[in-house]
């Protein structure tokens, strides 16, 4: 009985857990990019110049028509997403936006 009491005491108290969190990500189910894969939104290693510009523009065109663009961008800014096109902005554009808000 003593070991069972010790295990019980050491277990996580589920009442202290934050609860359900679907509301934090369910917007993704409506995203225009949901079925497109990641190649258009995240650059491969070493991609530069025109190739990168073309890929980013294609991603932004998808974002422009997306019904959850604002939620996507808000998420990327909130978690400081370091890579990819999110909510119509590249990582460099998001960094610049964050710097302007901080300054």
C-alpha cells in the first residue's frame, strides 16, 4: 500500500494542467495551404536569389486568398516562428515587423 501511495503522490495532478487547447490550432483546418505541402512555404538549404523570391511569391499568393491569414500571422508572431512564410510574410518580414513594434 505504501508504494501505491508514493506513486500516487508523484503523479501529475491533472487538475493543474492547462486543459484543452484545440482553440489554439483549430484555425489551421481552414488554411488554404493545408493540403499543399511545405515546399512552397519553407526554403531548402542554400536557396537564394530569384529561386527564393519566386517561391516566396507563390507562397504569398496562397496566403492572399487564405481565410485564416490573420490567425496564421498572429500565431507566427506570437511564437516567433523563425522559418517559412506564415500569414503572407517571410521570416525576414516578420522580424522587421517585430523590430518596428519593439522600437
